[in-house]
C-alpha cells in the first residue's frame, strides 16, 4: 500500500497540515486500511482540518466511486462512498430523481455527506442527509458491519455527523427524491433588518419547499441583518437535465487587500437591491438556486493565499434575534468583511449524536483569514455558547476544545460508542485531536 507525503488543508486553506496520503484503487483495500491508523478523505470540501488523519494515513476515496445500482422506479441508489453528489445527479436527474437533501456544493462525496450529516435549504421540512441513508457499510479494525436505523444502531448514530472518526465508510444505500424537472420556481422577498429576516424565515405564509436568506452582515444600525429571503420549489417541466460543468474559474489567488469592508460593502448594497427586486415568482435552473458558487472553479481563491474560515452556528429560535444580532454587531464592528452570509431554518435534530442541526436558526459566515480573525471568532464562540448554540464541525478550523462539550451535550455518549468501535484510536482526525474528541 503505497503512500506519499503532502501538505493538506481543507477548502478554506487553513490550517495547513503535513500528512501522509494513500489512494486505494480498489474497494477491497478499505479493509486493510481499517486495520491501521487512517482517516477517509473525499473531495476535501470540509473547510478546516476535519478530513486529515492526526496520526496516520489520510485515505483518498476519490477512486472508490462506482455507482453500483439504481432503481428508477423506487429511487433507491447504491454506490461506493467515494462517489460525488455531482456524479449522482448526472446519473439520475434525467430519470426524474434528485438528492433528498443537498448542501451548497455538489462536489462532496457520499461518505463525506454521511460523516458530516449535511443539511440543505429544506431541513425545516425533511431533516438532514442521514434521514435518507437506508444503510452503509462501516469498516473498523474488527471487520465490516452494516449500519442503519435498525442494524448496529449505536454505530449508525455515532457515524452520522461523526466526522469520519468511527471507521471507513464503504458502500451506501440512499433513498432519492422524485422531481418533475430540473427547473425551480423561485421568489425573493427583501427584509429591512434582522427582525424582519427572522420573521420571514418563520412565516407559514412565506414558507416553501426550500428557504434561505442572504444576509448583509456589514449593515449596521437600523439596517442590521437586512437580507434577501429566497423561497423555491421544484417546478413542472418537460424533462430534467443533470449538472453542467462550470465555465468560469479563478486561475490565481485574488490579492487579500481586494476583499475589504469597502469592496464587500459595495457588493452587498448592489446585491441587496438587485436580488431584492425579484419579488414576483420566476423560473430558474436548479444550479444557481442550489449551487451558486459551484459555477466558479476554485472560488476559494477569492480570499487570497492566506485563505478563509467559515463560521456556522445554530441557535434555538427563541434566542435567534439576540444571538445573531450580537454576532452581526461583532462582525460589523470588527472591520472583517464577510463576503457570504447565509441564514437558514432548521427543524428537529436527527439521529446523529454529533449531527450539527437542531431546531432553530443557523447562520454561516465566510471570513478572510487576517490579523484579528481568530480572536473575533473566539468572541463569537462566547456569544453562541451563552445562547446554548453550537458550531458546525465540518466548517470549523479553530474551535477550542473547552467549547466542545458545552456545544455538543451528547459528546460523552458518542465517545463511549467510538471507543467500542475504535479501542486503539486508529480513526482520529486533526480536528478530533484539536478538540480532544478521542481521549
């Protein structure tokens, strides 16, 4: 089993970690890698250090990507964990099927979607990705097991949202969702401030199959938290097509100085006015609605060579206005310009012991990495914990271990199951080591 050394990072390009890499060519090799210190890595779209082994080999699953079977009548797909959501969509959309839950990029693997228990714009209605995973194979040092809501249930619950630290995920069976076409019926509603933004997210009148709000996180005073609320549903149509390849690309890193509070502020003002005008329902393709940033290859270069961090947290609806308001005030006053800020509503938590979503509101911020950014995020942690919220581990690159148990009350239960699955501590990520998740 050949390996090589390389410097790795997540999508945010921070932190940079020295790693040992292996790329298995055949599925049967997973059993051998599960006998030693290793951690699976798919497309590397976790933002921080979640998909990097702390003390062993980072196993790249990109070639373990076979689509094994698909029933076009029932929508049940079986595939290897290294297959991407993009490849799934290319295979099934023309047959009238779609992902039941999708995050903001289609360039993640099936295994990564389970490990992070990803969520989408429809969580308030259907929950997270794990709810539609019928079963998966989990490789540990003791052998392979089938996990589901009725088989090896503790391992199933620990793996959903467990960030790859329970073993190596192999074959997966997933229930897809039938759709009428690849078109979306969308409507935008501008909100003048945070209170209006949250009211729109909670409104039954404005609810839809999918809802999300873009937030201007640099607005302050009476405009604090102004947003464009976007609602959408799959539209009727003659046919559905799969994803198209991106035509735009960022070939070089954008100079860090180009992304500042003035340039971002100007963009936000234009975006708020332009998108806020679309108050009548309109049709659009599925890609700009679900995957706007996938249209630009290497879009993370926008933040320059130092990279960026994404900060996403969730807080109960009753505390949302106070918590999110304090976070936005802290970001706005810091001078750090968040180019992207997205607000969504979550429904009830799923089965994963460390799954991020819980009932309430979630806000995600992209922040360029510069002097003062990490100190700012420490301040945001204190705000979030004070309101009984938590951050998303798949986006995290710098959380302090002391915050982990406060944010995730089921951590001790997860750790107990993980010790049974991995008594020798083989499957530990750099994130897990940093957060002392595997003592």
